RNA sequence: CGGGGCGUAGCGCAGCUUGGUUAGCGCGCCAGUUUUGGGAACUGGAGGCCGAGAGUUCAAAUCUCUCCGCCCCGACCA
C-alpha cells in the first residue's frame, strides 16, 4: 500500500473526547472516529488491525475444533423471552412494521441453543463447538474509553455442547487454550482470574484480564500462591478473630442530625469509618435481612445471596426500612432490631465499641458491643475483598490490580438447554439436556487493549502480528532519484516476500513522515534517506530507535530477519501459555 | 438514574462574568514561492445557523427558560 493512496487522517492535537491513552492514540492515528456515544467507525487502519486479530482468533478456534457460523444480528423477542432475558435493560429493542418485537443480539446463547435443539438429536453428534465473530449491540448505561466499552462492539462468541460434565470440562479446557494462545499471539499478556458468572449464570467462570491502570475491573491477586480473582467474586480467607484489648465502654445514644451516610456520620462523630458498622437492609423474597459490614467496607451482593441461600435479593425500599426500624432511611442498626434476619460479615465479630444506627431518626449509638447490646447469630464472608485481605487459598495478603477484561469463559451447564428444552438422546436411551459452555472474546476491545499497554510518547507500538502494516518504508525526499529508487525497490521486494508493507511516498516533509510512522506504530521502519546515494538505507524497530545502516541489497533480508524474530517471540509465548494449562 | 463539566470553523481553544459595529487565535485545508533527516517559512485565500427552540431587549455567542447532544465520576456491567 502506498501512503498517498491510504486514508489515514492523523491528528496533531488530541480530541477532547478522549481520556484513555489508547483512545487518544487510536483517534490521533486515524484508526477510529466517533459517530455517536459508544459508536465508532473503524477507519482503514483500525479495521486492518481488527481483521488481523480476527484471523488469529479464527485460526486458534479452528485448531481446537470450533466451527464458525454466523447468527443473526437481529433476534426475535421470543427467543430472549424463553429464558426471561427480554426484560434486561441492556437490550436495544426494535419493532417491525407489524409491531413485532426484536432486539439487536447482545449475546447469542438462546439463538445457538435454538439451532442445536432443532437439529441435534443424538450424543453421536457431540461434542459441538460453534462460534461466530459478530457485531453486538448493548445499550450500555455508560459507554467509555472509546472502543473499550461501546454500545456496538465486535465480539467472538463461542458455544460448546456436550453430553456430560467431563466432556464439558474438556471443551472448556480447549477454549482456554484457544483464548490464551490468541491473546499471546496478539501480543497481549493476560491474567486469568476467577470470575462471577453474573446474570448469565453457570458454574465455573474465568476472565482474561489485561493489567492496566485504566482498567475498569478490580482484581485481587495473591503474590504467594498465584490465586487471582475479580473483586466481584473474590472470597476472603478466614483468619482467627482478634478482639482488640480495649475496654468495653458503655452504650450511648447520640444525636446525629441529618447524618445518614457513613461519610456524614464519620465526620460528625469524628470517628474512623473502621469504628462504624453499616447496616444494609435487603429483601430476599418475603424475608427482610439486615446485613452488617464494617463502615469502610462494601457489601458483595452475590456473596450475601449465597450466604442466605437465595437466588435474588434487592435493597429494601424506604417504606420497608421505615416499617422495620421505625426511623428514616440512614439510621438502621442492629441494636434492638426485630423482624429481620441479621447476618454480619466475619470481620464485624472482632469489632468493639462501634457505632451503629439507633433505629431512631437523627440518632446513632456509640460504643455498641456484640453480646452485650446486640446478638448476631450468623457470620459469613459478605464483603468485597480488598487489599490486604486473606487469600482464600493460602491465607497470605491479597494485592490489588486493575484490569481490562478481554475474554470471559463460562461453564453454563444446563441452564439454557433446560430452560429452552434442548435435549439429546444419550447412549443409555435417556433424553438429557446439553451441557453448555460459552466463551466471549472482546475483539474490538482488543484493538484498544493492545495499544493501552503498548505505547510511548510518540504513539502506538503494535505487535507485528496485528500491526496495521508489518513494515513501513519511509521515502524521505521523493525528488531524490537514489532515495526514490531505493524505497520503491525495497517496497517491491518486501511485497514479493509476502510482507505487509506501507510505502510512505507522500509529498510531505520528513518530520511529518517520521511522526506519522511512530504514531501509527508499525513495528519495523525502513528509511530511504541521504544514505541512499551511498547504496544504504536505515532499518530500525519501533521500540528501539537506534538505526542500523544496511546496504540496499541486504535490506530486505535484514527486515525479514527482524520480522521473523518478532513473530517467534509471539509464538514462543503462545506455546508457553498453552502448555501451562488451566489455572484452578 | 444521581453528581459535575462541556457544546463557538475539520481539530484544539478564547470571547460569555459586565449584551453593542465585521466573532477571534493556534493547528489543519487551498494557491504560489522558497524549503526537504523529526509535525517548515513567507504571501495570499477558503471555511461559522456561536448545539436547537422559545423568551427578555432597540440590540443576544453573551441574559432567562426548555430541549438535545457529548464527556467525566458514581450506580450498573455477559
């Protein structure tokens, strides 16, 4: 490709819309443009990267027995209604001229399950692994980071169907390998973390995280045993309760006018939030629950649900709270609380002389103590794990990282197949629901994740496997015959050798070409400049700016050598991650 | 949905508090000349419904109201 023919509108200034590094660079380098909130054009360079990512993903999926298909982007309402997901508010809904309901597909469990239930009857047709790469639509409450969280995005979603759990485990492990290798080949270091399976439901679930400060997810990582989990999921190891040595002080009712939040109470009473106990009132079906966590902690609702043994909970409404506590919202506490099941985070057990709501508007108790002023019959792990908490595996301290989720794999089991009556006949003559797995990879998000962790002040630095071009040949002065013929010769030789190469022969000053080349981030740069008169060009990599002067005759082979070196680093990494196997 | 901010040329911004002639600056764009190893210099140009609507006023980019859009924080997030 010749740069004079290529549409890549680069910007010198940073558009005001961007906050994240990758977002700024993708805009500046002319890879993407915003069309609406969370909706983007992929311009030629960005689209090229996307296609390269997709190609790698397809190779790895196919290698593990996946079969690509393409399901509709528009999904009739009935399918989502079958599993009760039609009500989700992330759905983009639309109607046809006859007033029938549809939505833009946001994930395709129902659609693929429908395919399989219609045409797969026997265990002999299993296992089955179907995947697609498709544009999804989700009406995200808050799109951000450009293509990191868009309302329209490209995803690879794969679904496996098996006859039993052992086979599902095998299918899952294959997808684990396919995903790990895909990320490695795209030059992304990922950390696999235990995850909550969320609204989709299911059993095991892991996420592939790219560690980045700008990541949206909090991850807890154990430095000693390697356990890693999303904060939504992370369990907290049990440590012996250490009551402090302080003396019991007497319970006291104090006025705290208007102080409803932890912040207000702490600043009013001049006490650390660690001396407070938050009382959160939930409704679990007909039962009202008071969940207690230390003032500076956050409740983890999935954990609360598990501890209570229920499928669903919701924060109680103001009416319920007032009826229960006899006070306005913001003053609930466990002292003298009747009519609610009280459950506390384990950490609360060690607390003494703490502050709680008094179940009286504008009042709190100080110096409350368990046993004397209130009884707690149930303790459980209820809070969101944070830095310094005990690792659930080895009990050492957990550390915290931020991560960008680029992949998520689940063992769904029979949730969808049972719900949609998708069954096959097993060899024992019995009809059984398929055991399913689902696996999602954020392809368009990777377009951002890669430069998010690979850039410098001059621009992006693409891994050779997904770079918009593997090599850019910069012709500095197109009026100079020697430079011109050197550049064109190398461009043609590299093309002949199968290299994806860009020739920058634009009528621009050298500075512009250097800046654009760095911004776009092709891993190998060849410069045809002054030295062309002496039969030499410069060859250098995007990362190490030190140039090598090479005879024109040898330049192509030098570039090929560099290129294959870059590829072998990536394939070594891929080999490594696939041999490590599954983290459990 | 709650809190905050922003909408003025393709991009980045000033002007708005205190209304007043022709709405400005930098970058980019077009033409010409000179330049040519890290976003050139000079000269000359093109380009605006000041987000939309309503109101106040002799007069609105500027004041008031309504709406729309976008960004950030939070809530939410397969």
